[in-house]
C-alpha cells in the first residue's frame, strides 16, 4: 500500500480539504482506504484576498509570487498536520492547489491557474508532491476540468445502476457512469470481448470535526470495457452564487445558508430562472467548464438587477438562485445525457443544503437522489481523495484524463512531479 495525501481548496475558498489514504493497484484493481480527513481553514484575511484576485483585482508580480507561496505554505501545513496521525508517514502528496483563474478553450488553448506551488509543498514537507493537474489536459486541447470523472469511474460505478455523480461545490459538475450491465450488453452485441475486471474496495469513513469513525465496508465489483461510457462537464453555479448572495444580504454576518433554511423560507421566481437558463453557458453542449470568471460577483449583481422588477425579498432571491442551480442540473441531464440515470449521488458542500437537494429531487423525480456517503465515499472529501488517486496514478505513469469528458485530443498523464531537496525520512 502507498500512503498518499490529497489536498484541494475549491471554488468556494472555504479552506483546504485534506485526505490521507492508502492506495493499491492500478486502474484495473484500484483499492482506496480513507484513513483520515479534515478541513483546515485559511488564515483570516487570506480568503478575501484570494476572492479579490478571482474577481479581477490587480496584483504586481511580486504580490502574486507572495500569494502563491503563502497558499503553498498553508497546503504544506495541512499535509504535515494530517500526516502526524500515523506512525508510517505519507510517501506522496497530490495537490490541486487553489484555482484563481480558468479560461476554457475556444479558438486557442485553454488556460487555468492554480496557486500553491508544488515545489514549495514538496520542500516544506519533505514529501514528493504532484501538482498542476490541469496543464497536460489543457495542452492536449481539453478543458482541463473536470478531472475527477476518471476516479469516479473506478470508485463509484455500479454493476446494475447508471449513476450521475453530482458535485455541488462552488461550481456544479456531473459525472455520468453507465451501468456495467448495460456496457457488457453493448459490448457483447458488438462482438467485443470483455477484457478487464475491476474490483474496487473502499472503506467509507464519516468525518466530523476531524474525528474518523469507521462504517461498514462496501465492495463494488464491476466489469470495465475499453469503450466504457463516461461523460462529465460543469453544470453551472452551485455554492458560489448562493454564498455570495448570503454574504450580501447578511452584510457579511453569514457566509452560507445553513441547510438552505433561508432560501426555503422564500419563493423562487420561475420566470427569472427560465430567463437565466437561456444564457449561452447553459445552452452550450459538453465538453464545457466554467468558474467564478462567469458565475461570480458580477453575475450575482446582474441577477439582483434582473430581480428588481419582481419586488422579491432576500429569501425569494436566495430561493430563485437555488432554483437556478437545481434547474441547470435538470436542464443538463435532460438535454445532454444519452439517457437519464437510475440514481443521482450528491457530494460537495452543497449536498448538505437540504432545500437544494429537495429541489433537485422534485425536478428529476422519480430518480432517487442520495449522497456518495450512502455508498461509501464521504461527501466532503471526495475531491481530496481524487487528488490523492490522481497523484498515485501519475507516479505509476498512468494516463488519467478522459478525452470524452474534457475534449482533449489524447489521453495524457496528469500532474507535474516535484521532488524535495531533503526527503522526509520518518
């Protein structure tokens, strides 16, 4: 087994998610055991500085370099802290970093900037670090995101159920996993021979305030074929607009709408939602990706301007923004999937928003809507686990992007390897 630390701070910029995992196998016999996980908040003033940069604030090159190193130091501290939990230390770190800018490809290659230099993390921890996961896919003409669907494929595919794994982070994204039974039937009818069997074992753990509690182990046995159908793309805004709106309406006293209670007390304006869904991003066919560059402060204020003529309360506007997230997911599924899934599995911070979950259930009824925790993968740390797996695959020189998801012209190895000057010998 290889102990790997996965690190990521998402579009919500609410801290660093860290997961310590044991990984064995390759892509055909992957086994992942979650040992520990925690979220480490950024220092008090750092989130606002990052969000200012995401919103287009000007920085000198010296200030950008300082911010880059400061974020890397915070990531290194998170890795060292979670690494203290076990006598045998991690052998590898996979760090996504902090995205501050993302430009999808158009007439030119896409561009994506994640701060938190991998070489700094490697030297502060003494542990080889793999970072900059998006660059190789972008260089191959891809979107550079989402990159997690390949991990979803190996951890969350099901023998009988076609699943949509719906991440509700700052930005929403979906992974569509065809049931293995359907894939086997399709291949047999095409006179192809099934070549690989995947046995994926995951020990699901529930993490609350950095305490790890074991649950019943789940084993998934699936049959993967070379033509396994996996789709994925960004569906639109999720927590980003909601959190910005909550901060705006509470004048900074609240950072998010706990359980969606504030939004649930309002009434969504369906006319506004239908108008917003006509915008280009929602109508664009996959592959596609987005970020705060589109769904940030300016977008929120445009939404508030649109809402003025409807005389909506703060709760009504929050309900309408929540409805936009749910409706954008519904629109994506009904317009861009080959068929609707048998199950929808939610993950990410938005999976705790009970009102959002209720609206997704309503719009996509009668499809069951559950969370990844119910099938063995913690909702809050799935992305961090994925970073650990991607780093592990890179160390084995395994190509792990999915061109059918990102639009890349070829499969490539993801991530740049940084060796520490002095290796951690513990």
